[in-house]
C-alpha cells in the first residue's frame, strides 16, 4: 500500500516504469489543464488543476532523461510559470494574507522531510532526484493552491469542483462495486479489477487504494455541509454529500466509515463549541485512565474497531506500538528498517507514523504544528465572528474545523500517498483564505488610533464667597 512513487524520481531509486506511460486521454487532459491554468482567472484555474490531478490515475507519467514527470508535476510546472508571471507583473496579492505561519511550517515540513531522506540514504543520487521531485510536487502544489485560492468566492468554486468530482467518481465506484470493473483501469489505473475482501468488492475509482477513495469522500462532507448551510448552492451541496456517501460505502473500509462517523460527531459537537477545552482535557483524562486499567497500551483501543469484516485494526495498533518502542531508531532522520520491526510493518497505513519514519522527529513535529496551528486560526476566527453575532460565518468556520478533524481520524488508518494529498493541501489554502479576512479586521481595529476626546476632569467645587448670593439677589 505504501509508499507510492507519485513524485518525479529515477528508476534506480524510486522504481516505476522504464518508459513513458501516458494514456492519450490523460495526455489530452493534461494539455487542456496546462492551458486553463495559464489563462483562466485564479478560481477557475484552481478548479482545472484539481480536476485533472484528481481524475488522472496514479502512475501516468513522462519519462524524460531518467526522470519521471507525473501528471501533477507537469501541472505544477505550469502553475509555477503563472505564479512567476504574476510576481513580475505585481497585480494583486500573491498569497491571501501574505506568507502566514501555516506557510512557514509547511515549508519547514517539506524541507525537513526531504533532507532527512537524503541523509538517511547517504546522499544517493537517486534519492536526491526523488526528493527534488517530492519538493517539486509538495511545495509547488501547496503554494500553487495558496496562490489560486484567494477569497471566499474561490473557496466556493473549489468546493463545487470537489462536488462535481465526487459525483463522477461515485458513479464509477458504484459500477465497480456491482460489476467488478474499474473503468479508470482503461486509463492506466493500478488495476482494472478491484480488490475483494471477505466476499466484498472494495471499489477505488481513480485512487491508488480503496481506503484513500473512501476517506477522500468522507473528509469532503463537512465542506458540502458548509455549502448547504450557507445557501450558496444547495443542489451542488446535496450532490456532493450523496457522492461522498456513495464513495464511503462502496470502498468497504472501516477507516472510511470511522472518518464519516467522525464528521457526524464533529457536527453534533456544535452545541458544545464554547466548552471544547473541557472536552479536550476530558479526552486526555480518559486516555490516562484507560492506560492505567488496560492490560495493553491505550492505543490498542484501535484493535476493537471492527466495522467491516476483515479489517486490519490490529495492524494499526501494532504500527503505533512499534513506532513508539523504536523511537530511537527513527527520531533523527527517519528509518528504512521499519519493515523489520514486525509482520507487515512496511505497510505504514498511519499518517503520523509515516511522517516520523519518513523524516524523523522534526518532520513529525512540523506535521503536528500544521494541524494545531490550523485549528488555532479557526478557533480565533470563530470567536471573533461569534462576538459579532454572525452565526453564518461561525458555522462555516466550524465545518472547516470538522473537515480538519475528519482528516485526523482518517490518518489513523491510512497515509496519503496518491492524489489525495492535493485535497489535503487545498484544505489548508481554504482555511487560510477564510480566516485571514476575519483576523485582519481584528488587527485593523487594534491598530486604529482612538480619536475620541478624553473625559474632562471634573472641576473642583468653588467655595462660596461670603455675601455674593445676597448681592445677586439685591441686583
């Protein structure tokens, strides 16, 4: 399942086909996508980029001089050309809100991960080229989305794009579920025929694994709920929610169902939004109690999650267990020896574990900070709009927080190693574009000088002059 060669690299290090494998339909879509990215307004360019990246099956690539140029890499290159032109012309803001703390920590995360991998592989030339490809797609994709998603209007366009995508994929995954045939296999997908577990067909669509397909659908539900609640386009929102639900069900995955349940739980917690600190500390208390009373470590609670027959919950619990017990093996620059820690430990189907094993403690901390600081932005913005009595905006920020929480739930069952990562990057861009205007109003209010006149000092009472009142009455 893990790790995909979804970035440019060389055959000797990253594997992959030894020749160009680009289906004519995908090639045509890439050409059209490049043109649209270069000429369309930003919000529509973001839609074109995401649609082509998400609908192109993994593995579609050009082999140029031993370097694999995958579909996202080509589109990112076109986006970088547009960003360069915009920088030179200096028309409008480059990034919404400027270079934020989220941008900085994302940059650190990518660099730490790439450098750690290069050092771990002892400066192997193939590893260097591979990590350059990783930086190309990760940093290029993230900052391209930051450049294209500027305001609420572009956020709405992106969410509508996701709704269209899940509607199409839901139809193909339903066909895959009932007819045992993945139509994306004709475009060069990983397999023409889906996996079958415990007699149940697990549909995957254009994704590299069925769990990724289901989690992708589940994590988008909060965005469609926001679109519905805002009354911007309820029909599109409804189509998106139905499509996402179909993707979750046809993927036949416990992780997908748990992520979907996490979305429902997150929305229900709206009524407790003013008391979330109590719940957070309550979770810590419960985990401590479970650690004391349980015979096994507390993370083996995951082993009791059994929503779909044949699930691998024990494997998920063991991943965390060996990850913690082998801390000194991976903390500096990651490790290549995880496959020797136990049965199937090469399959790092946990995003948090994958971050540590791929880039060491620095990468792991940056990844945690990305999530924590994003929650911080949403929390600060929500409190501001709550004080202003804007319930509509408050709900939109809450739904974004639920979407972020849904990803966390999914991370305990899978790590993103295909085009799903671009949906993850776009969520950060959406969060920043949504919160920056709200937080900017607070900054403006704090910086405005107070021109109101100070309260005049009360005058001291003048003592009466003897005989003055008698003189006035006489006059």
